[in-house]
C-alpha cells in the first residue's frame, strides 16, 4: 500500500512540476513509516501554507530500509535528502564525522532550552546540536497490579533487581500460563542487546574500558547475564529466545506476563482496552537498579537532521523547526487529542495538565527518560556515548553477533560463560580491525 501511495505521490509531483505549480525550493524528507511520522506528513500542508516558497517531497520507508538509504547518502554527501529521520545511535557518530549540519542557530521561539536534557545531550556533539528530537522514549517496568496484590507484594516506584526477582517468582503460575516476567530474548542489537546493555549498566558492566578494550567476559557482564538467564528460565514464557518487543507486547496484552520491562512507548498499548485484556490493571515503575547508581533503562529518540550534502539547508531547518516545535504539538493535540502528541522531547509537555490527564503514564515516562545518561551510562567511565548502544559505526554488527550468542545460551545451546567468551573474542577482533 505504501508503495502505491509513493507512486501516486511521485506522479502527482511530476504533473504539478510540468504545470509550473511548484514553489522554487523543494525539500526532500526521508522518514520512517510509523504512525507519528505519517501524522506529521498529513499535517505538513500547514507548513506549506505558512511557507509558500517551500515544497515538501516525502520518501517514506520501512525502518531498516530507511537506515540503509540515509546512511549511504549521508556518508557520500550525495544530497538525495534535505531532512533525514535518524536515531540517537546515528546522531553522535554522524555529527562527529561532519556529516550533519548544526542546529545551534534555531530561533529563540523554538526554545532549545525546553528540550529534555537527557534527550538533547544524546543529540549534541562538542556543544553542537545535530538533530531535533521528534519523539523520545526510555524503558520502564509495566506490571499487573492485580497479580502483584495477589502475591502479597507492592511494587516500589524505583525497584531493585532483587525485588523484581522476588516478584517474578511470586507471580509465576505456569499451569495457568502466567509468567512472572517477560523480557526480550530475540537476537539483535536493537532487540535483546538493547535490553541487556541497559540492564548490564546497572550491574556496573560496560562494553569497553577507557582504552577501548572489551569487557564482555568480565565479572559484571557475567553477573548480569546470569541473573537475566535465571529470570527468563525460571519465571519467563517458553520459547523466550525468539521473543522481541512485539511478541512480549502480545503476551502482556493477553494477560500472560506479570511484569514486562520494555519501551515506555508500550504504555499506551498495554492500557488500551481495545487491545489489552488487562488494561485496567497495569501499573508502572522505573527500570530496576542494583544500588550502584545507573538504572537498567535505555534512551532513544527519533530525530530530524539536515545532512551536510543538502543544497536547501535553510529551508530544511525551517521545516525541522516547525515539526519539532511546541506549536506543532498543540496542533496535533487540537486535531488528534493530547494522547497522540509526540512524547518524550520537551519539558513543557510534561508540565501540561491536559497531557498529564490524557496520559497517566506520562510522569513515569519522564522520570525514566531523566534517569538515563548517555554520556555516563555505567558505574565506571566509558570512552563512548550511548546507554543501550555504543555510538560507533561498528556497534550494530558487533552487538548483533553478541546477541546471537546470548540468545543461543537462553535456548540452552551453550552456557552463559561460553557465550560471553565468544562475545569477547569477536568484539576484540572487530574493534582491533577497526583501529580503536
């Protein structure tokens, strides 16, 4: 369907161009095919009405295809796109490479100081803001209040991993297909390793020491992964090594999970009575910690950036300013309702009483985002930026391989120690080959 729409749009563009109906400057926007971005595209006529000298052209792609297309273009400074939708993983890498245009000169009205510090810092390199956040998220505990009460326990606002283990044991009822905890087990840098990296931070683990030596077979990673295995094997659902975000969401909505630790964006899904059988029984808490400082939660934002190869830099900035402004949020609220505004980017949104009322999970989402520190994700110092990832180009490939080893251990094909020794070896090979 999206291909048909794109073809129709391209045909319409050609027809309008032939009649001279287009404005002088065309801004080409590469974006991801999800609900918030589709809504932005639908509302973009408002921007064009305010800027009759700018015409917007959209390239809307599935996430994996988007990453591939924009990475190829930005590295070559090909100029195919004027605005790119990219994630918190890419921004510091590309900003450091000089592949993105600084957004430090956005207008005073845009109010950069209103951006949530945790989100803004993840998009900043050496004092330069290289992308404007469209929406942001962290991760948190979602749990069944009825099962917690039945177990005779009360979820703290800021639980420890020890409490999570105790609650998982108390809530598990395998005969009735109720599992105390559901966590990501599917291999992938953005699946099990996003969760495990954030979790490992709270155990004091880090991917690399200050000299870029990997530490995956060290005591902190070993403790974290063994704890994860204990939770999953004793209190998790069967076949967990193939469960990612979507599979666990389905299990939770069916009432089969006592607790689920995952993206804050899922809160609206598990509390929607049209989709969730336990919508009225869901509570929220911060991701767990071990009393060492960091909590086991991540940080992510989908953001808009201008590639250095663009020949419409100022026009692209104008669009980004519009799409990430407080005025855009207000427009979405007026047309779609406060529950549908892009979350997780601005302080002012979380001070808005209407939003707080429409989104009962808003406060916990904000607290989770604020608990993450991309520049200091672990207990010890690190040479990299990123909470659930390491902001280097090689990380996606390395972490996907590591995720496969840990997923194999979860499936019973090897021990945790064997998985981490293999992970250490492959990471060392890749990082040395890259010259770190």
